[in-house]
């Protein structure tokens, strides 16, 4: 419940989502395992999804939930391609460490 | 809005989607590289042609549901993107043929990416923005990492996938906050409604996320880290596609967003975009100075070029006609010269184990492979903005637009950046014209389709630079018809 008596205010949901998003960002920055990086990416997308749902309820519109569906589809497509790359990585380098492939700099 | 007009306006999208399915089915039935390639070319040419009937019915533009608004502007960018895809497919043929084990799917990805990019210029809603953006990006992850045997593409693909995914999340999160603050996802209704302090804060935070994500996709400083690595690691022809169609699409959709909403009425947001543009021009050009690899050099130069182009973005809120005219001319020029440069790298790498992309590789190229080398000379001169090339016309337009909008700092930096740019672009030319060492490898079989396409791009760069009137007239006409 977003609206009405005793409801969670929209601001609280947004601050919660911002925290979630930042956890995802930190995860991408410090984790070296590709699987965990993908998890962090998922966390960031779902943080956005939470805000969409909450804001949709706040404004009394279905738009937020429609957007959530799109985010689900998008995240699935992204992960499908990403896992393909992860398989390549583990096959060729026998590791999931992202730094193993990193050689371009400058 | 009657159904027939709407259908005609959507015709390019329908044709391209249908063609995509045909190619997909064709690959299922029988794997033949040439057939898949031909079907792709037919699809792209049909898409190009399908803009004609729609254009006549279009008038001042027509809304297709609440998600899209198809008008002259979207059509001109569509044509630009489809042309870029056609040149990409033509130049890629030999490259794909000799390097990839699974060849046919490459064209599916190319068509899908083109479809996504066609959605961007007419998007007027966050949903269509997101869809277009992601169809392009996800197809590109696979295209970047397509070659299996070499190391660079996998690294580039992983880096691009993770960073682009993060930037998409940032854009999404920004959209969510903007939606929370404004209660609408249509571009024209995005503004803080409440007037409450908290609504305004979320609106601003949302825009901070949104613009960082966008700056990422356009590779503007300080979100440019991925650019050189992805440019270098990806197959050259894919790099050319990323540099032109992907970035062009993102830029156009942002222009429409800025034009239809009143984002730039917020002083803080304008200042931030201004700052990002200024830093991009300086940092891009300075970092390009010390590059030894042609693709990395072009990556840094693209950072600077995108920085220049932001001038048009800042102008579009107040003077949409001039803003769009500038953006169209600039992007058209940038497309031609960038595709020419990456096309040349693809063509000269023909029949060699790795890509010939370092400055040493192109030493004396003019004596060994005159046609590609001459094209690269023209392209480098054009990127530097030397008169009698398309790049000069494009830069001149930006200069005029900057003066029109009284953005003196940015105009000053544009001039300064171009001056620094001449140095590293001339280095490419000096390397190519220097005396050749060793034997001429004349036995090499050339990729004539690729050379032909590249030569056309080179001639176009020169031709439009010497006689730009038809292009300029066309663009002015289109902008007027679209009703600004």
C-alpha cells in the first residue's frame, strides 16, 4: 500500500531503491567474478523497477507496472546474451575472473 | 489520425521486421552466407524504399499510439541509419566470410540493431526510448564479441556488456525517479508537477541518473572509459556501426526529449550538460594525441566529436529548427567519414591474421593500397574539419549554431579542439604517405566490394564538402515540413 492511512510514503520507497541501486553500483565496482557482476546489474535494474511500481501506485496509473514488465523482458534478454559471453569466458580462460581477459589499456 | 496514414508512417518498421524474420527463417532452412547476405541487402534496400510512400502521406508528422511520433525528422534519421547499415553490410561481407565460423547470424544481429535504431528518432515516450536503446545495445553486445578465435572481441564484448548494462540501469532508474516526480512518461509531460521541495529533488536526482546513463552511451567524459577498449577490441566494421548508428540514435532521441519536455529550463541540468560537453572536447582531443592505435585514436576523437555535437543539443530547446538542422548535417557528415575510416581499416585487414590498425601498419599505405589509403586521407581531413570536405561544412554549422545560441565558451573550445585535432589526424596522413619499407605485397587478393563501398564514402565526403547545397536544401526543407 502506497496510498492511504498507514501506508509507506513514496519517499521511503525511493530512498530504499536508491540504496539498492548504489549497492549494485558498488558490486560492479568491487566484484571480479562475472556472475556476481551480473547479479549486481540485475539489482540495479530491479531497484528501478521498485520505483516504477511504487510511483505507478502513487499516481494511480498502470504505467508503472507496464514498465516493470518491460524491465523484466529486457533484463532477461540482457542476461541471455551475457551468459553466452560468460560461457565463452569460462571455456577459453577456465575462470570467471573478469580481470583475466583484461589486457587493453591506455 | 487515420489508420492508413499510421500504417504508411510505420511502413519502414514493418518492412524491416518482416525482412528480419525472413532472414531468420532463411538461416533455419539453409545456411548459405551469400543468400543470407543478399536477403539482408534486399531487406535494407526495401526499408529504404519504404520511406517514400510514407513520406508523402506524412505531412507535419503523425502520432503512432502515444509511444511514437513519426515526422520528417525521424524519416531523415531513419534513412541515415539504414544507409549506414547498408554500407556496413557491404563492407562486412568479405570480413565475415573469411573470419567467422557462423556467418549468417551476424546479419540478423545487424538487422535487429538497425530496427532498434529506427525506433529511436521517433520515440516520444520512455518506453519506446528504452526499447529502442536496448534492442540496439543487446544486438551490439553479441556483434562486438562475435569473432571466436581472437582474444580482443571477448574482452571488448564483456566490458561493453557490463558497462552498457550499468548505464541502461542508470537511465532506467532516472526514468523511474522522473516518473515518480512528474506522473507521466511522455516526453511532453515530463516536468515536476507538485512544486513540492521533495518532488523537485527527486526530479533532479532522476535527471542526474538519466543524463549520466545517456553520457555513457554517447561516451562523453567522465563516462568515456569503455570507449577506447570497445573500439579497439571489436571487429572494425562493428566499431564503425557503434560509432555511427548506435551513438546517432541515442543522440537523436535525447534531442527529441530535450525539445518536447522543458528539461533545459532547469539551470542545474543545463549547467551539467554544458560542463560535460566542455570537458569532452578537451579530454577527448588531448588523449587522442598519444594514441598509437588507429581505432583507439578514432575512439578518443569520437569523444571530442560527441562533445562538439552537444552544442546542437543545448540549442534545440530554444530554437528547434536550427538545432535539428545542425544535428542532421553534422551527423550525416560524421556518419560518412567515420564509416569510411572504419571501412578502410576493415578493407586493408583483408587476408591478414589480425586487424591492421596500428599506426605502423598503415605506414606507406598510400603506395601499397592507393584507393583505401586515399579514402582514409579524405576521411582524416574531414574529421579534422579541413575545408572542401564534409567535415568542414558540419563544423561550420555547429560553429554558426553555437554563435546563434551565444554559447561562447563552447564555441571557443570547439575551435581549440579542432586545432589540437589537426595534429593527430595529420599524423595518420603522414604515416600513410611516408616511404614504404620492404616489398609491395601486390599478390594480395583485394576485397573489391569493400573497396568500392569505401571509395563511394570517400567520394561522398569530398563531394558533399565541395557542393553541399543539395543536402542543405533537403535538410532545410525537411525541417520546415516537420513544422518547427
